[in-house]
C-alpha cells in the first residue's frame, strides 16, 4: 500500500508527536529497570533449560542467532523467530530468549537473532540483516529440526517493525526465497510507518531519508499478503504504538490479507513481552493459534 499515511502523522507535530512515540515515558524509571532486568533473568534461565545451539553467525555482518529446539524426534516442527526491540539501538538476543521454554513445551522451535544497533548500522542495514537471518533459518531449517514452510515471525516495538519488514513484499527474490516464505506474523507494538519517526527524537540516531521511509515502512510495502498477521499492542501504550498496530492491521486486511488486532489488557509497552513466558496468556495463545491455523 504505497503512500498509506497514518492519521497521526498528519495531526501531530513537535512535542506532541514526540510524546506519542515515547514508550519510555509511560512507566517509571524503577518499573522500566525492573522489567528489563527481568528480560535478562528469564532469558538466562531459558538458555540454561532449553536445548539449543547458541551464537550461530548467520551473515557476513558477523551478527549471530540462537536456535532453541522445540521437541524430540525426527519430525520437523514449526519455528518462531523473535526480534528484539529497543528503538533499534538497545538490547540484544541475550535479553530476548524468554519465549523459548513456552514454545518448546508446545513442540515449537524458537530463533533469536541479533542485529547491529543504530547508529553503528543504518536502519536499511538492520533490515537487511534480519532478512539475511530469516534466509539463513529457511535454508538451514532441516538441520535444526525445523519445517521451513512453517517459520513465523514476531518481535516487540522496533522488533515489531523488523518483523513487519519480513512480512513485506518484494525482498524475498534477492535472497532466493519464495514470496510466501514467511508463514505468518505477530508483531507487538510495532512501528509500521516511519514518516512520523523521521520527525521525532529517534531520528537523532536513525537519520531516515525519504527513500528509507518509502522502502522500510511495512505499512507501505504490504503488496499482496501471503500470510495471516496479528498486530498486538499493550493496553497502556504511548498512542503512536497502538495507532500503528491498528492502522497496519487495517492496511493488511485492505490488501486482501487475514489480519487481527489484539489489545493485551493491563500491560504496558515493556511488560507485555513477558507474557510470552506463560502459555496461557492472551499473547501466547494468539501466537499458538496463528501457528495451529497456519500451513
């Protein structure tokens, strides 16, 4: 949907637009630090308890990914690639393994990649790296017990944007992948139109130009959807994130794709991710339903 414009992009500017995209301001310093500490704690436990192969370099960029097994035996299983957030400039795969035990308990593998953080890498390069990571998983799937026809993508905040760029059309041929290589997606609190981002404080480390906005905004590059998509967000979000999720789902459906919107009650931008630790949470149930109903 080239040229799709979010209403927020036109209605707000300056300090009001900054507030709409300032997730950090929605919680106290103490809450933020406690939640991000929990990210690493539960991720460390996951790496200790779920069998896997850690630190696989997937591309010439030198970045690595972890693959966690989703079960026993010779049968190939679905996999979920989780992409971390941090406004493209913070966190890592070491903070992002929390879903591995939940998925392993359901017979599903999980993959957690790193990417070079901004401003060391441009957003265009970060997107390329995540597409290279997906291509690596697709090509090496069987070696890790994964069915390459059932690879799903998810991610939070900036990771939701990057999951959206994997769901986008037009990039797959450059990596020798089929157009429908991604089986489905569940971006969480993603940023799908970069136009307002280019006019807010993240522009300081992103330096987005007009071509970046056009090429790297998932809402502008949907094409013909080949996969189902659920756009999730927390109830207590900064307004820009919830609006992005609703607008992306609407654009996906308008393009002919299967789309849902999921608001996670009583969660904020940061603790919503921890719901992936609980197989009974609304977020986990949505992901498991996506996989169960997929191809």
